C-alpha cells in the first residue's frame, strides 16, 4: 500500500526540509456467506486492518518512513521501515522493508484498489502484506510517464526446513509507461482508480526471481514469476461532467520448477507471519471495469464495478488436470473522499478449485487521515 498517498492528519515542521508526519488508516467489513462457505457457517464483522503512518525528513535528500499494522492476534507489526535517499527524480535508493517490484494490485495495497477485496490472483510472496527486506532503486523519467523499480531482497522461504535458508536473495523489478497523463501517485506506487484526477493509460511489466525460492529443504525449486497489467481511466466530458470510466486488466505466470511449495507460514506463528510457503504454480488473469457516476448522492458519488478473476493451477501438480479457482465480484463504491473515505457493497461468487461454490455479500469501509 502506498501510504504517502493518504493525507497525513498531522504535520510538524522543524525547519527547512525538516518535518514529521503522522496519519492513520482503518478498514472494517461485514461479510455474510451461505451455509458451508465458512467453518463456522456464519456471518462475520471485523476490523480487518488498522495502520499507523509515520514519516520524517531530516535533509533535502533524506527521508524515513515507519508504518505499523495491527495483526489479527492483537500484536503490531512493522509494515514499512524505510530509509529513503532521494537525490534526483530519476534515481533514488531505499533501504529497509518495503514493497518490491510487482503487479499493480500489490503496489496499490488494500487501500488503493478499485474495490474492497484484495485480488486472489495477486500472489507475489511477501514478508508482510507484500513487503520484503532489502534495497530498492527507483525513478521517474520522460516527464514522469516512465517509472521503474529494481531491487534485491531477503526473499522467500528463509526458514529451517524451507528451500532457501539464507542462501539466495530474491530479485524483483517493474517498469511502467503512461501514455496519457502521468499517474498522480508517489514513487513507484500505484492505484487502480483515480476518480478523474487524471486521464490514465498505463502498461506495466513486473517480474521476480529467486534460486531455490520454493519447496522444502529436501525438494527445492527456483521461483520465477512475471505479470503484465494495464489501467485505463478516462474523464468523460469536460471536467468529467459525464463521469469517469475505468478499465483494469492483468495477466500472471507463476513458476515453481515443478515443485509444490511448503505450507503458508511453515514454522511461523500463523500463515500471515514471515515470507514462508504458499506459492502456487499456475497462470492467472484479472479484469475489472467501473464507472464513477457524475452526480452526487448525498455526501458522495456511486461507482458501480464488476470484476472477474481466475487462477489456473499447473497441470497434475495440485490434482488431476488443470484445477482452477475463480471469483466474480459485482457491486458499487460510495466515494466520499477518494481512497481516504469510501464504502463498498459487493456481491462475491467464489469457486475454489475442487470445492463447492460459495456466495457472499460484503459491506466494507475504509478511512485514512
């Protein structure tokens, strides 16, 4: 998630090129599902995400970011911890925990997607919420229309019994070109809708590679993944007087060298801890479309949206043939302040591989300040 895109609730200036910022983000949801869709066969309400954003600048070219996220067990985790050396727009170096080069959905994070639920097809591994520890080089050129990021990171399955206990790093990169306006998002972060702030036609290509990145200590495989994604957002009429249309698509290829990875969270307290296990071999795609209605309804505007996703597993590695998981979403956002205050109502039809289809209704809220 790109925390700099949210508006900080507090900024304290200490002098020229010296300041401290503080902000918060929270997401909550109510989810109903049909019988048999969950182990409890019941509905569930939860605060699914709570984040604290902090940033500071000490020098014209030196900044820091520290973002925290509350875990489901009540503990707090370091989401981002970055030392940012930014001498030029074209070349910057970040050290610490951050988002590696990956697909648009991962660089959006949960707060800057076009809808509430995170895509099931976006399966790049990460230490926490898509992050990894390492070094990133990024920049913008050609009037900010071309963006790139390259990095080297600790990598996947760094655990006793895993395939890569401290032996090989992960390499990741992404390049993106905007054919219309430059994306109004900081650094190499993205969003999947801009609500008419700019006309967008962006194509991105990302990839990751790690020797012995998947599997167990006894049966290892190299991890390779790449994807191409596109975003089209167009204001219709002068000053978007007829609304804003958004179209997004992505295609993925994930490779595990013919090896099944260990279970997600192997050797950890829970699956979401660490950057361990859970990588699948297969191909996937995502397509979504949305239309921001130009007229206000109360305090905000409606944005109807439809999205379809499919993940097709490698033949005969996870069962006979090509098992596949699909998800269809149809609903609407009620947009009050862009990504900083938004409500989502969504119908979800989810069909996991080799399992019965489930239906759910989701009401989600997100707030950043």
